[in-house]
C-alpha cells in the first residue's frame, strides 16, 4: 500500500511521451546547462555544478540527466505556448499506458496510485505530486523489460490442501 514519488524511474514514461508526441526524436540533443531556468523554481540537474553536456534521449536515460527531462516536460507543455495542464495531460496519457494509474490485481489490499496534476517540468523527472504504489512501479518495470506487456500481478503460485493437492493455481494475466 506504500506510495511514493517514482523519481528517475519515471523518465522512461517521459521519454515515451516526448518521442510519441514529437517533442523530441532519437537524435534530439539537449545541452545540460546545470540549472534549468525556463521555470521559476530553477531546478538543477543532479550532477550540478557539473554537466552532462550535449545529450540525446538514450544517453539521458543512461545518465539519468534531470536537465534533459526538465526540457522534455517543458516541451510537452508547449514550448511556445507553455501550459502546465497540457504537459500533465501528455505525461499522464503515457503513464496510464504503462498502467501506473491502475491497481495491479494483486491478492492483497492495495492503494491506488495517483499521477502528478501539476508542474510537468518536475513531473517529467518523477517528482511533482506523483504518488505511485511500489507494486505499480514493479509492474511498470516489468512492462518495460517485457516489451510493453502489462500483467495483472499475483503473489500466489497455488493453494494446496494439507495433503499437497492443488486446489487453485494462479498466474499473472496479461492485461488487454
């Protein structure tokens, strides 16, 4: 039932959204200037006062470059006509495709994750007001590792009686 900000694990969602929405492409290079000054809170890349330099999406994922993803969040919100709601809508669309806003189907009581509702620049690095269950994050990572297959999860393999006879078997079901 624990919920948390997903942090850098969310950068795959931001990459997907940025690529699918045309905010970036695989060759887009963004220069990490350390301090992102296009928004009022002026967030810093984790490497500041250093820099990742000019970096493309694959490298930004590898290096977990916050600056790159701040810019992706900004572009998703509309670089020329910046609008927080548009950026959040786009990020949420792709987070939902990964199942991050849904219960996992596990057999114990679980909380429902909530996706960020504000600040797409910060939401793009998994901050803002994201509040995602750890089991939803586990399912999300499984989806990434299995080429996008999202499963309803199960903690059980089977239930057996005292003699070892299987009463019921369980397995994760692929979501539609």
